[in-house]
DNA sequence: ATTTTACTGTCGCAAAGATGACAGTAATCT
DNA sequence: AGATTACTGTCATCTTTGCGACAGTAAAAT
């Protein structure tokens, strides 16, 4: 996927500043002016919007190494469309618009890499739509957990991912468009059949193959 | 939204060739090599994938003036991820990869316009996810019809869009992830309350404000 | 260490919507 | 025009899942 070159990374480190957000802190809110982008150093970030009835709806989760707040800056859209919140203790590099645009113009490759990145995200997003239509709740939940395993974990042995996920059932429900209670039962099913390994309230292990059996088709 | 400059349009007309697809014809299929992009001159194009169980799932509908097959070419993804089918009699301009890439390198503005386009599409796609989570079936159906009114119709009087949509209930069901029967009842509700005006099996009028009352929140 | 808070488990009811069946109707074909 | 095909309307039934309620438990705060 997206990979910064050494020079690009060095430039970003130079012009950006590190900020830490504790779990639950809001990084930016929908409606705010968009003058900066962020590069996630560590932690998970939820991209969401709060509906009129107060319900939160997540449209994506971003992982270490990924940019957030990019779309608005690239398309000169002055206001944030979605909010971003730290799901963990999160460390980001904040880069102001001007510095970021300078990066685009100074590093010719970077711009085309960004274009590819947006294509990838579009594809990813379309796949999410596809999954929403094709999979009932358990499939969607399994898919989200699989993505978390892939992007925030590391393989321990064949098919067994070691992760450290303290994510509430409520949060998962917002991502898959379901209810807290349903997520609760499903997670227990997954736990019973060995797809998930818990330690207290933290998911520490994910058996990729086992979990995949809950997904329809594809 | 996306607007070609006169020079760009002229270039595309020169290097591209017009092809007509009758209703129902497949323009490209998932899994095929992706060596070309298309610019829709007229008609609606469904972007979809056929699931293992034979069910079709649409992730987007593209309208006149929009490109299709773009993401794969821009990100050098060699295979089509989704299929494209003419929902109407469709006329497209086909542009081969090389000519398209030449356009990108020869017209400096074009590339940044494409980047913005992909950002817009990402946003649109994320909004679709949001709508899926927030709205029950009737809301999703209303949203799709509204988009069709906006992009494929023209305003007749205040809030009343004149359209010519011959789209089957089955097709709508694939777009909103519902069943043919449910769409049938909903369309009748919409018709009864004046949101839609039919002529035979063709939707010819859409009352935007009335239809919007079916949508949750936002 | 105790209290408080936040999160989880589970149950029962209600609502939404999927599915199968079949009749009815518009559109198309010959 | 008549026949065929493709699409639509509607109903009865069955699943899924949402929601309220409340008890239980882990984690955090004091």
C-alpha cells in the first residue's frame, strides 16, 4: 500500500510536530476548518459523524502509517466532513496545509502516490459498501475485526494474529451499524469458537481463518 | 463538480472513440484487464459485482459527464474490481490507457483535477456508508432516487424534477441492498404521497422536497 | 479498599424486512 | 393481434435484529 520514501518521511518529520491524544480525545470535528493533515504514528483513529439523534456512525478506521484529514485538504474543501477520535492513545504528526502542499509540489512522485492512495481508499470504501449489502451483522463484525488484525496486529504463528485491542462493543456497533447487544452476543460466539482470544476486556488474539468462516461469500 | 476544460474535452474527443451500448449490455466485467477509461456521454451506468450466490450488488451509479473505470487505471491496478453495465442506452467515449496518461502528463491541471475528483468520490462513497447505517430501507431508496433526480434530471418547476428513468425494482433493490418486493411497496408509497410521478413503468417526475421527507436526519 | 463508573451478558418483545408463491399487467416479439 | 417475456403487486410466513430492562463484572477514581 502507501509507502513514504525516506526523503518524504524526513521532510514530514521536519515540518510536522508530534501530538499525543489520549483515548477518547477528539482530533478534529465535523464542521471545523480544515487546514492540516495528520499522519498516524501509533494508535487507531475512528472517522465518524454524529447524527441528529446523537448516534455515532463510523465510516472508517485509520491505522498507524495512514494519513487522516487528507481528502478535505487535497480537494480544497474548507470544512471537515467527518470527525476523528482517538480510539487508543494516539500519536500523530500534524502537518499544516502549506507545508503539505509544498511537499506535493517539491516531490513529483508524491502527488501521484497520493492519487493512487485515494484510488485505494475509494476501492476500500466501495468494498465496505459491498460488504454491507452482502453480509449480515456477524459477517460485518468479522470483517472489521479481520481488518484490525491485519493492520494493527502481527502474525504470531500460522493464521494467529497477536493484537492489543481495547475497543468497546458500542464502538464496534457504530462501525458495523448494529446495536451494542447484538455485538455482545456475536463476540461471545466468536470467542467460543476460538476466533478471538480475550484477556480481561482486551482482545489479544485473532484466529484469522476461524474468523473468516463467519463471512459470506467472497 | 468535475469539469473538463475545453482543451481537455477536445483532446479526449480526438483520441477517444464513441461506443454505444444498448440497455443491459456489459461495458466491462470484474476480473478483466483494465486498459481503458470511459467518459459517459449519455445514459446511466451501474457499477456492481456479482456475488458467489449470483446476487448482484451495486456500489455506485455513474451519470453523464462522469468517468468510469478510472480507479484501476490511475492506480495501475491491472484488473477490474467491479463490473459496469448500461442501465439505459448508453453512449460512452472510450479512451485507451496510454492516451489518457498522456493527457495527464500534458495538461498539468488535469492531474490535480483528477485528485480532487477521487477525493469527491471517496467522500461520496463514505456518505453512502453513512446513509446505509443511518437510514432504513425507505430512506436509502429515497436517497438513490434523489441522486438520480439531481444528476439525470432537470428542474421543471420549484422542487419538481423532470426525469426519464426506466429502472427496474430489481435494480434498485441491488443498489440499496434490499429485496424486490420491499422496493415495490415503497415505490407505491412514494407514488401515493406524490413524491414520484409515473408514466407506465417509467418514472417521469420527482418531487424533491416530498421525497426528502422519507429520509432520516441529516 | 471501597465506591463509582463504564462496560458487558442476557432475556423478552416488537418491528423491519427477507423469502416464496402466485396472480396481474405492461412491454416486446413475431 | 396474439403470444411470450419481463416486470410488478401483494400476501403469509419466518428470521434477524433492534430496543428496553436489569443484573453482573471489570476498571478507574477517590
